[in-house]
């Protein structure tokens, strides 16, 4: 589905098997728990899945659980803040701004 989740369209940064560096992409699709046949390896219960489309076209998509999406969004915000601070030299302000934007744009519920 391309609707029904607050994470759709969010930038993420994930570790990909076989790649030395973390990879960035966008959350493009969502499969709700009610229609997913996926059983979480973490909880042993049915779980929703989000599909990440990577910027590197050589990579296939990755299907991730909610906790992985949330971690990947934070990882992207940290990386973006570092990139911005390297350009502007205002590290503290840039990190605060990036994290505030991330948290403000996503009403993350506690797992």
C-alpha cells in the first residue's frame, strides 16, 4: 500500500548485508499487520512491514518492521545532521534541527 502509514515517504539509512557502508533510501510501501502473513522474528507475532527503496539502484528493496523503520529514520537524521554541519560548521544547531524535524513529523508510538 502507498498510504496508511506515517512512515511512508520518510528517508532512512540501513545496514545492508554485503555492503560496507550504510545505505540510504525512502520508505515507499506499507503492508498492514492485518493483511501481512509475516511473523516477526523478534516477537514471534504477526507484524506489519514497510518496504524501503534504496537510492543505489543496484540494491533490491528491503522489507523492515516498525522498530527498524524508526531506527533507520533516526540514523538518517544523524547522518543528515553531520552532512549539514560539515557544510555550515554549526554542528549542534544542525543536529538539533534535524532531530526536531524528524520527531515532529512522525508521531512515533512506543513499542
